């Protein structure tokens, strides 16, 4: 008796089942506003011509797939289905190919909807999330690769997967790396330095000079408060902090406190006045410097830009030059994050957190992960739980999992005044620390960097700052994304960057006249920074000065606090 499964029968049954997605998806799309008791949703309609074209394309591709589906693996181009285990199992290969066909059709249906741009983008995002979650690779009963591994290991992979699942449930997030390998201050964030100031919001770290002489203007780095600063100091070979010191800059870094209940009432004004502005003042005092240079990364750049505008409104100019890395000042083009922001959402967050409370770090981390669900969510679900694998050690992913909370009032202010109303670029619209914010008063040299594939701060959004800052500006675009594009040391000789001395109105115009250069943008930045750093003086022999004494060795205790 032939014990081989009847692949053809199973495939035909599976095709009939999945093909029903066409009708059910169409009825779901057209009935989005039909749920009793729910608020009215935007109306969706579809032109008969578009629907007919989509249906014809679907039926044609389905027929072609059926004719060749049991002979090849047309889904192998997708890395989720590329292993030999999928090809060796005709039913699995066919189910993967049919899944991809349905995914393309559903996305086509979203594109065919006649509605406003934001609703269409939200519809597209929802379909992408649904299709990422429903992939055959995410289920043991359909994942041929996981099934093969279970057989080869006599079920041990399933047992390990269950152990991994229980562990991740206990820690509250999906493991992206072997977190037990890393320890802050031991094998990440190891550049030598000392904490020389602290208040309830941040610690200020001064790093040991690595040159006999340093520039007279010290350098302050303001990292994002939604992540920990050591992304800029992961390992000696890729540390931006260490690179600054090697270039002769006396380097200071803000290490934000991971907010707990004590900070639940802190607002945007606190992060500007008691945070960034205070850090600028302390660095000036320690270095006895009339002016310093400063860098802001991501939200740290928005905080730095706001702080400089507040100081400018007071007639003060303590920063000689600023560098803004993957930073929004103009929030008119925020990419996929715009999908989450509307009046109802902002009002809900203000009601929920505006008067106190904490936005949990894991909520932020999950939001960013689901912007790339296949790479940052389901890839690890499959590996950890279905295959029973332990993800390899990776310092960047360890940092990515080391989440931070945000004070509710600070988050609510930021949400409304930046992402929703884009008030920072409206002269006098925002009042921060008692001053009207006007970016037109920031008449200092600024180096602006954006990453070409950034999904958090899209390149056009990073470029938009050039149209609001009046001083001399240089814009540079690097390859890769939000983190990998920034953390690209010259020693690796990887990727490339683009420059253009002209700054037209849009990034698209800028790109047409840009020139590509191999390697890291860090060298271009270092050359730009040198003329703004002042003369060279003897490097200090000790940390701090006067009342600013060493509190503890770097990286300090604030950065080691875990989000509760």
C-alpha cells in the first residue's frame, strides 16, 4: 500500500480554501463601516474595472500556479520559504506560493480602494500586518522546515521551543538575541569615562581623552531618550563616542534616566530645561568654555534643536555648531508612523497619560518592531518557538531589547506638538520653558545626516530641516537604515554616502545633484567639525572640575536600570 501523502488532493483542497480570500476580503473591505455600535469609518468603494482586472489577474496566476505548483517551489525567492524542506514537500511549497499570491491580491485590493490617501495607507498597513502574521511559516502544521527539524531532533526542537516561549513570556518580549551574553559596562558601553553630574533626569558622562591635546570647544552628545545612549558606544570598533575622542574632542554624553513612578509627571519642558540645557551649562562650566559643539541623535536631535531655540529666544548662543543625526524638526513627512496619528488617538493619549503616568518602553519597542514585522517579529517567533533555536549574540539587538519608559506628560506634549500639529516649525507656535520657539533664530552651522532606508525618520523628513534653519548647513545621506546607517565606522570600509553642496527645496531635487562616495560619512563629518572646534589645548588630566566631581565610573547606574 502506498503510504505517500496525496499531495495533489491536499493542494487542491488548500487552493479552494485560500481562494475564498478573494470574496471574503472584498466583502470585508466594503463592509468596514457596517459594524453596529462602532464609530463610522471612512467609506471605501472600488471601480468595477479595477476589481475585474484584479480578479482576472488572480485567476490567471492561480491557474498557472496549479499547473506548475507540484513540480517546483515558486515561493523560494522569499527567504521564509527558501529552504530545501519547503521544496521537498510539494504541499508546503504550493501553500507558500498560494499564500504569496493571496498576499499580492489583497495588497492590490487595498491599492484599488477609492478613498483618501491616509485611509489607503492605513488599509495597506493593516493588510501587510495581517499577511505577515498569517504566513504558513508561522505555524508548525504548515512550516515544512520546522517539521523537518522536529523529526531530525526527535522532538527536541519542539521542547526547546516551548522553553524559549515560557522564558519570553516571563521576560515580556520576544528574544532577538542571547541577552545573557551581554552586560552594560562589561562588554557593551565600555569606553573609559566617569559620571561628573547627575540630576533626576540624566547623568552626564565625561570620557577620557585619547589624544595629548584636545580642541578647546568640548563636545556634547544628546542621545534619544526613548533608547539608551550606548548605541553610540556598543563596541570599541564601532563606537561613535570613542571616535570623537580619537579625533581630539573632549567628549560628554547625556545618559537619560529610565523613568519610573518618580518621573511620571515630567513634561517636555523638563527634558529641555533640566535636561539638555542643563547639560550644556554643565559642560561649559567644566571645560571653562564660552561655547561648545553638540550632537543630537533622533529624538535627541529634536530635544537639542528645541533647546537651542529656547536659548536663542533668551539671546544666548552657547553652541557653536550642531549635528543632527536622523532627526525630525519638521514633522510633515513622518512615513509609516503617520498612520497611527490622528485627532482621536492624540486625545486618547492625552486623556490617558497627559496628567501623569508612564508610557511603557515595551509598548514603544513593539510599535517600532511591527514597522518591519517579518524581520523583527515573526522571524524570531519561527526561530525561537517553532525551530527551538537560540538567537545568536548580537550587541545591537541586545540594545534594541533594552527598552526605556517615557513620562506620560512629556510623551503627550511631544505627540501633539510634533507628529500631529508639526508646531516646532511654526514660528512662535510652541512655548517651551517660557519662550516662544522660532527655529529661524538658530543661526549656527549645522551638519544634518539622514539614512536612505530609514523607516523611522524617512530621508525626506530628515532633509526637511534644511528649509527651516538659517545658518550654514551641510546635508549628507548615508546608506542603510536608522541605526546601521549611523553606526558605520570608517575602519569597516562599508556602505557609502552622498553629498551635495546645494540645498534645494526637496530631497528629491537634492539627490539628483548629489555625488556618491564609498565608505563612512564619519570622515566627512570629522572634516566639517574640525574648523568649528577651536584651537587645541592640553588634554585634561582628570574628570570634572570644581564642584563637578567624579560620582562613579562610566557608563553609570542610570543606563543599567531596566524598564519596569
